[in-house]
C-alpha cells in the first residue's frame, strides 16, 4: 500500500510539472505573437485595386419589323474614351457577337445601331472584355 501512495504522488507531481510547462510555453508564444514587427514588409502594404467596369443599355424601340434597325444607347463606368464596344445577341443558348460596334465617347456614353432580321424576341447586350450590360429584349415581327 505504501508503494501505491508513493506512485500516486509521483504521478501527480509529474502531471503538475507538465501542466506548468505547457501553460508557460503557451503564454510565451501568445506574447511573441502580439509583438509587432519593427519594419513593415512589402506584403503588408495594400495594392490599389482596379474599379469594376460597368455598362448600361437602353433600346430605342421595344418592337420593330424584321429588317429594321434598333439603336442601343447607354453609359459606361471605368472604361476609357475610345474603348471598343460590341453588341451580342442570344442564339441557341449562347451569346453571339453581331457586327455592330461602337466606341466609348468622351463623357462615357455610346450609341450603336444594329439591324435585326430574325423574327421573335431578340435578347441583346453590349460587351467590352468581360464587362457586359444587362439584357434588353426587342420583339421582331
């Protein structure tokens, strides 16, 4: 019985010493982690981000006859004057580029006219790179 009591005391002392060592190591790491570095590195400086490009669109008519033209007008944001814009329409589940093109004018506006031949509702949008306008629908009869 004397040996059992002694082994319990030794185990308790060892557990206490181990707990104290772990606790002091954890606090030392926490204190070291909060110490700011004296010299900022390049990875800490914020890089300027590019503003998002945006395009709006309005159609001159919501309904036209086949072979007539529709004029699309709108404004752009964060596109330079002279940037090329193209018109796309939705055909067979994908966007197809039409020959109609325009450029952004000074004042961030554009105007482009396109002739629509296919009958039915035609979904159109204006595109520059990855930026595109919302869709406008023109009914062609």
